[in-house]
């Protein structure tokens, strides 16, 4: 792999070639190694969302109405990527990912930052990667975004007089329609140096991936959150994911 071509590319242009060229491997993880627990917490969203495939006729609370509206929009053919983007941000909000023990978090959308790659500064999107087609692979894009987030975090630490971190797990989520996939991406300064110098790092970067455990795994990307049993499992993952964000 050391002789693969390496060129500066924005996150949206990353593919499996970049993962091979910089010794990055994605592995599927179980609940315990991914979430650091043996059992995922129960969803905290309303029972209306958990118990109804489609919007019920009864009057609903605002978040319940919005959930079914987003579901209807995202499940349409030829939807906009921005619609999936908005739905992902909404899911993070109703599962309280915008809260932490010591401060509120802000869920930003369509944020662009940069990181050095092959002697240039390239752009990356760090609001995750949303795809409405299962024929597109979002993994390389979201991994590049995680690298950019790590680089920017260390840059801010240096500017504040703090030492840079040698490594950090960056959490990430991709969505294909209404089907999220969860990631923990271990980014290191060794990987950043290899990217900047266009060299093959001896140390492998391991990306942990968790696909929600649903009854019909083969149809997960097509069915997403539409089946009630899938929805419950997915929202459990959103709850558990809060514990791995720091």
C-alpha cells in the first residue's frame, strides 16, 4: 500500500483509496466495545414516536409532529441531501445530544473546516455525511471529517496554550435515508503527519463501526427507521451514543 497514489482531496472526494493509502481500516464492533456497556439504554423520546409507524390522527406535540413530517420527507424518492441533514440534526436534538453535564452543546449544520493533506489545506464537512442512496459510500467522507475535527481541536488547544492531544476518538454518524450508522474514529497525530507528508503510516488507524441490531439486517438501509422494531433499536443507539461523546 505504500506505493499508492496520494493527492490532496477535500473530504467529499475521499474514497476507499484514501483509506488504503493512509492505512485506515473500518471494523464492525459489538455493543460492549463500541458503547462501553453491555446493554443500551431505553429511548427517551415519546411513546407516540415509538409506537406508531405513521403519524396518528390525534393532536400531537410539536416534536412528534416534526418527527413524522421528517420521516415522510426523507422516505420520498430523490430527496435532497439537506433534508436528511436536517432530520439527523433533529434526531440529535430530541435525544438530547445538545446537552452535557457542564454546558449546552450547539448542533451546527453544514460546517466547513480544513486540515493539511499532501502539502495543501483541504476542506472537510464535519456535520456528518448524509446519503439518500445506498450506492454511495459515506464512510471515507465522514472519516476525513473526523480527521479535520481532530486537527482543528488541537489547533485551538495550541492557541489557548494547552498541549495538543496525541490521539482522540472522534464520534460520527452517517445516514442513508433514515438509517444511521455510528462510528468512533481514533485519530492520532501520527496519522495527521502522514497525511501532511503524503506518506504511508506504519501505525494502522482503526475505525469502529456500529450498525444497529435490527431483525432484517439485509434490508436495514432500505427500511431504516420505518419499522417500529428498527426505530426502537436505532433510538437506543442514539441514547447510548451520548456516553461516548466527550
